[in-house]
C-alpha cells in the first residue's frame, strides 16, 4: 500500500478529489499543446554550451595567435580592421537524458485547489523537457518505452509511445532499466511508494554511474491535509478504505510521516549525487522546468569538463 491515501469526502462537503476518467489517448493532444507552450519558456536557459569547440553555431571572433593554422583565419572579418581574427563555433556535444512520468492510478487525482491532475502535470513536464533538451542538441528517451532520439518531432514520438503503453498497466515506479554512466535520468511522480522501494529501484537504474533528478509532484492537499470531520480515505492503487471520524486528528501525524518519508529519500539522493525537486499542482509548470534546466546544465558542463 502506498504511503498517502486519496480522500473522498461524504456529503458534508469540503475539499474533493476528482478522479480523471478521461483516457490518456483523448487527453494527449491537449497535453502536447500545453507541453510545447511550457517548453518555450526554457529554450534559452538550456541552449548552447557557451564555450569554444566543435559545433554548428557561431559563438565569437577572437584574435589570431601566432603559430595557429592560417586556415582558421576568417579573412572577411579580418579585412575590416588591422588584426587577424579566428571564427569560433560554440561547443556542442549530445548527451543522453532518460525521462519517465508516473501514470499510475494515484496520479490521476486532482483537488479543487489544483489546476490539473498530477498525471497530466507529470506528462506535460516530461514532454516539455524533451522538447527543450532536443532543441538544445541533446538526445532524450522515455525509460522503458523508447530509444534515445534527437528528432525535432520528439514530442509526437513520445505521445505515440505513451498511447501504445496504455495497453499495459501503469506502475508507480520506473522500470529497473540500468542507465549508462554520464547519462541523466529525470523522473516525474508523486514518489509516495515506500522509501526503500524507491531507493532500490533508483539503485538499479543509476548503479552504473548515471545521475537522477526526481520531481516529486503532489496535489496541495497532500501537503496540507486540510480535511476535517467524517472523511473516507481510499487508496487509489489497492482500493483499500479507511474512515476517520475526525480527520483533523490525523493531520500532524500524517504530515510528520510525509516529512519523514521525504527526508529518508532525500538523504539517499544527496549521498549519491542525485537531486530532488518538489512541485505542487497549484503552481505553474514553468517553475520545475526552469529549475531542471539549471540542474541539467550544471551536470552537462561537469561532464564536458571531465568530472564525474
């Protein structure tokens, strides 16, 4: 059983969680449009390496140094003043980033405080990040579903793979596919399985030396637990039910358990060079995407510099 239960309130009212009964295939066109809109906010943040090296994009002119190959001189630029100049390209090298979004039943819930379900937000973020990374010259793949690709149609390819995957039950943890060293893994989900299960799976995926970035996506009520009075809680994964006569009496214990769970997971991630980002579905999708852009850019620069 997962750590957090999904509240379903009685007729007395209060915050209500709504299960998204629309199939993913029907939702994907809207999610693709939303993902491309979000991606536009991060394109400049990830584009380019800002250093000289092999690549197709012009970076800067610099003065020619004695002893360099004369073939490197840009004669058109040099003809405009009394110095010789070399044209430098911007350093580019494709990295592989594996992505995964939790599509299990608990991700489909949405409270009145949220603008979208956790599942829709996870998919939008995954598609938006894929679009952003490919435009920045990287290769991306969905863990367990696709090969790495650098296609400008990556969002459409990913959408097709997600629709095909709907024929199989969605699991709440990513597949235990080992990822090569110097690759990056970005996981989007509520991460409410037991910390030991999450850690075991992450170890299987990143054991060869890959680095993981986890975006924990939660509905705001899963942090604040605003429930009061008689409340029935339903586990979306197993269907197990629990009725609380005074739900508010459980608030402090619930929040302590959630923080303990997150602390155990965070301690493992820090020890192993991974990162945890927290995101709530009442916030905009731009925020975690821009934060991920910064994290990934730092890692890529470290790899290019020969650091592990």
